[in-house]
C-alpha cells in the first residue's frame, strides 16, 4: 500500500490580492507509485522539491506584483507551485507555465480552482526537448532554476528558443554560483545582463542573499 503525500494549505498576501495554495506538507513527502517520476529521472530525494514554496519564488512573485505585464505574453519556466503564475493570473495577465515534474500540472489546476482563476496554459516539457509547442514570449520568468552545472546551458538555450525578438527575462537565483555563466550564455544570444538585489524582503523568514537576474533584448 502506498501512502499518499501529505499536503498543506496556505495563503500568501500581495497588497490587495490573496493567493491560496495547496502544496506538499514539507520536503519529506514522496508518492510515485507508478514510477512515472522515476522514469523521467526524478529521484525520491528530488521528487518533493517542486511542491513547496521556496524563498526565490516568493521574491519573484513580490517583484512581479506591481510589474508592468499588460499586453505581454508571459512564460514561467520551471514553475513548481507556480506562485508567480497564479498571481499574474489573478491580475488577468497572459501567462503560460511549464515544468518537467509530472505532478505540477495537477497542483496547478487545483490551485487555479482554489483561487477562482481562469485556466492557466501549462505544458510539461524538458528544457532539452525542442519539440514543445510553447511558442514565443515577451517576458520569461523563473526562480531557483540552476541546480546543476548542466542546467545552465539547457536553460539558456530553452529561453532563447522561446524569446521574442523583443524580450525581457527575469530570473531569481538564490546564489548557487552559476548565474554569471548564465549571463555569459544569454549575452551570446544578444541579451543585455544586469543583476539586482532583492529589496524589502521582510516577508521572508531569513535574509535573502540571492539576486534578481534581468536579461533584455530589443528593448529601449
């Protein structure tokens, strides 16, 4: 008999918008009875990482809370619990989410309903997969994506494939030591690269030492 993963509910406040979330209870949960995640190369140790709210995702969502997204076609990469997608959806932004984990789409649908939101377009895809149907975007966002060295080029290539000629990319990195390599790769794709400190992060339990990475191409 397989024990289902335990969950929790929480609400995260953004000025006049509350985002309600069903997430995994903690990083100790695991439930892959049919071996779907295992078949995708996702181990029991990494299986629950998608299902909790990480500090970087909080920083990204708060940074985007009053960001100018009107009229932009937006992609969240490696969305996990998709906090930013849910917030932007509540603001009626044009948002698409993507992740590799097989459970992300289930939680995204559940949390979209929990927030009485319209359906969020979602596609499960690997960054190395060049056959996805995502298309091009004006704004690409993501948080805490650079877990392994090999992820850096995969991520850069993936974002470049899905970036419009005029595109902005915002990635929050907690400081895993690979952001400058990503910057070099994105500059090769014609993007200007800057880093910002996250300000006013009193919504976090601990100081945030990471950076907000911004890449721009074809913009004034």
